[in-house]
C-alpha cells in the first residue's frame, strides 16, 4: 500500500533528474552554494513545501517542510562540490570541463535531489490524510565545512523523531559505519623579521616555530590511539625570500579520533605542542577554531527499517549498455579500487552473506543489496561527516545507493564523469524511494520511533556533545587564514 506513494517519484522522475543535473552543472564549494541552493528552493516551492531560507545561522542552509504534528521525520540533503575536480560528463577519461574549476566528486548533486525525491513521496502520503511532518534539511558545506554542525549548534535536528539520509556509492547498503570526529584549527606564529645573514640574532622565526610544531606532532603520533589522525596544510610560510627571517607562518590542522571527546583531548595536546614551539623560538602563537564535527552514531532500529525498505523497493534494472559503460569506468581504476568491496566482505560475519558477497565480487555493476548485519564496527580510520552531528541530536541512519561503477573512488574524476549518467539517476531515485518508504513505515508505526529513541538515549547516556564555540561562524575554505 505504502509503495503506491512512491509512484509520485516515477511521475516526477524527469524533474528530479533535471534538478540533479542542474546542480552538477554549477559546482560550488562549501558555503558558496548559491546557485545549487536556488535550484533546490525552486523545486520545493513549485511542489508546495513551506520553505525557510538562511536558517540556523548559515547563509545557504534552508528547510522545506510539509505536514503537521508528530511524528517529525527529517531528510538530509547536501549539494556542495569539491575544488579542482572539473570533469566532462560521460567521458571515460580524465578531461576537465574547465581546468581548475570545481566538480561534483562526491555526488552531492545526486544526494540533494535524491533526498528531495524522498521528501516528495512522503508529502504525497501526508496529503492523503496521514499525520506527521516531513522536513527536508538543505545542508550546505559538508566538504570541509561541517555545515550540519553549525546548524546543530543553533538548535537544528533536536525536535526530530528521526533523521534519514543517503550517499552516492558503488554499492547498495545500509551504511552502518561510524566516522571520525574532527576539529579543524588554524595555528599562527608571529616572530620578528631581520636580515637572515646580516643580523640573524635579531630575528625570531615564525617558520621555525611552525616547523617545530609539525615535528612535535609527528612525535605525538607514537603516543596517540591508532585510530586517531593528525594532518596539516601549511598555508603561509612567511614569504619566499630565504634572506629574510620569516615573521609569520600559518598551518591548518585537522585532528581526528573515533569519538568527539577523544578528538577534543588530542586537540588539547596539539595546542601544548604549538605553545612549546613558540617557547623554543621566542615567537608568539595563536590559534583559531575553524570547525568541528562529531562521529556518527547510527541507530539500529532505523537501520533495520531502511534495510526492509530497500528490499521492498527493489534495486533498479540496468541495460546492457549501462553494464558495459560501468565496466569501462572500472577499467580506468587501478587495482586498489576493489579494496572497498573487500572491506565490505571482511565486515560480514554470517557465512552465507560472505559466500553471497564473494560470488558477486566480479559484477560489472553492483546491482544487489549488501546483506545487513547488526554488528557495528568501530571506525579505525577513514573520513568524517557532519551527519555525525545530526546523529547526536536525534536517532539517525543512512544508506548508500549504487550510482557509480565498481571501484570508483570518491572525490575522483570518475565520480564526476558518472554524475549525470542514467545509472546515477537510477541509483538516486532508488535511494529516494527507499528513504521515503522507510519514513512512511516509521510514521505508520510510532512504536518503532519510540524504540529508536530508547536506543538513542541509551547510546548517549553520560556522553557530552561538544558544539562549535558560539563565536565561530561558517567560512568558505578560501576565507580561512
Ligand atoms: Zn560526500
């Protein structure tokens, strides 16, 4: 019965794929996504949602809401791109559309439009006299911006009974992975300039301080937990003249650990190293908080509902041409590309699941659903996502849908090239339908939401969320430092 409402997605298929393609055509990075946001706003207004712009203190954040009362289900949409990844669509070789420009290397054009598809079908259900509210969150600045963490600090997501989202991928699965919490900090050193040969004793080098800080952090690695990560980018070396003692130097640090509290403690240790470097060089150190994001704590009750929905909707059917095209993209990826799939197999404990996955290893396209197992592994590396912050505000779960050929790495030219393909569109609509069906199943069975909330309360008992400090505002990457 509920599946009837998914037909709304089929009816509006062209409009939804057009929306995704339009966002692909104007790739914009964190907190500068004005055209992409405009495309989404236009869509939601035309579909009769109540739209609120510039919400939660973020210029390009918005909500699109429909319905009334409980339950309140949030659907998260992203739409930002990555710098330097410009690529022609549908071309099976690295070829920039505009050299040096941005590109949708993480498929957030699909993510935003697929999540919009889900909201559309749930609206249809609510129009039919069902109680509840669906809220689409237009979440900017996922890449390097932690947009959702900025939204969370202003109170977003807390009034939800559940939040659902998805990500483009090479496989169809419930994404139960954790992610690393992180803190991004700008460190600056101030010294005294002098002639580097004539009167070096008069100079105090900020660049020396920065180098010593980096060395100190490299020694720190031996004495931090295995899963933690510390990396830096030197953004200012104090000029390019070796005959001047550099009076200024800057680096952006990204400090990560499996849990937000662990990442916070590690950041405090990095602060001490920076202070020590300043002391050694008689320079001054200052640091500035740029952003942070929390680790994902996925909700098992919601995951199981998503898995049921994915099976119920059923994976799309592909043509021979689509399989062939996928195979040609896979052929461009070095051997290492299959590691993602091997990791998925390694994460499975039930023998028949492992057997099934091994049999499917050589598929030209992963046109099946990865079996769900309830065991959650603690993340031992990998990246971070600001979906983590949402997962600390309300029960949250996510799926991945196959939009890319096997082996396609995230943030690659192959991912950009496939972003407007028919397989990408099919995966996007499949994700939208699965999320919509899961949302409707939850609205039909409020006891599931109660269970999800109980799991959430138990999971976070005694744990403290560390919000981004009050005075810190979202900034585009090129405005930092
Ligand atoms: Zn992404």
